[in-house]
C-alpha cells in the first residue's frame, strides 16, 4: 500500500514550522512560526505557533517591540517560562548584532550620517542612557570604540579621564562622542552642552579634536556638528 504524503495544510500546527522550513526553506515561515521553533513547545491548551501569534499580537506584530521586552514581561504570557523568554531575547539580540556588524574592519566615519548608520543598532532599544566614544585616525577611520558610562533614564556619569586614556592608547587624532536619549527627545540638554565643552577643552591639551557629538534615539539622531555647536 502506497504511503500517503501529507501536504503542508494537513500537518499539525505543532509540527508545521520545522517541517515547513525543511520542505520550503526558512523564508517561507511566518514570524510566529520562526518564534515557535525557538520556544519548542506551547502549553497543553495552546500550540507553540498559536502562543507566538498571541505574543506578536500583543506587540502590534512588531519584532522591534518584542525586542524591547524584558524576561519578566515575556513570562506574563501563559506558556512562556524564563528559559523560553531568554531564547526569544537571545535570538533577537543576535539579529540586532548581525545588522550592526560592519564588513569593513575600519569604517570611514567622516560625517554624522555615517556615524549614525554605523552605530545606531548598538543604541537601539536601550531603556537606559549609554555614553560611547569612537576613536579615529588621521583618515577618519575607526581605531576603537569604548563604552565610557552607563546610567539611568536621563543621566550618564562620564569620566573624562577614561576618554583621554583610550585616546592616548589608540593614538587617536580625533574622537566622536555619542549617547542616547531613551525618552526619544532629539535635543541637546544644557548638561550635554557643558559636558561636550569640558571634553573639548581636555582633548585640546593633547592635540586631539572632538569631531562630533551625536545624540541617538531609536529612529533618528542629533549632531552637534551639523547644528553648529562644534
């Protein structure tokens, strides 16, 4: 007797994602089906695919919104424990890092737009402030990047001595300052301006210039250089 081969629509929902990927390739899967492969199983009352559809629906069907969720927030969905939540977070973080990767080992960063395109995925989805510095050679190519400070929602402690230390270690000709505004505000505060002036004065003693200071939000940026503040 000839074996009956099931077509995709006849597969059980629980088996469909893995089988579909093997039969039709990864690009044929929906976001819910890909997430279902990550978590492996649903609950006794709900398949993995159905559970992932529900999670996506709660995030307005946006993977970017899901990437902003913490473990505790994902665990609020019945059927998602800590291990499954961590699997989802890890997969989305790998995707973000892939977008962030640069094929060029020393990218040319001679404009605010180039800096934004190079670094925006590092600053994306952060719920706290971070202050970074890029160290450039005479050709405006990246030598190094350093996280200088991490803070709360609207303040980041910055030690200028660390900025100078890494500048000397990299024999940098110029540096670019960067921090994010989790609030989404694209405006330099008075504290931002004062800190920039302090760093400019300190680096000038070492004959190192501050090329720019960028403020990042999830969707855009503010450049001190472009706005005439440097």
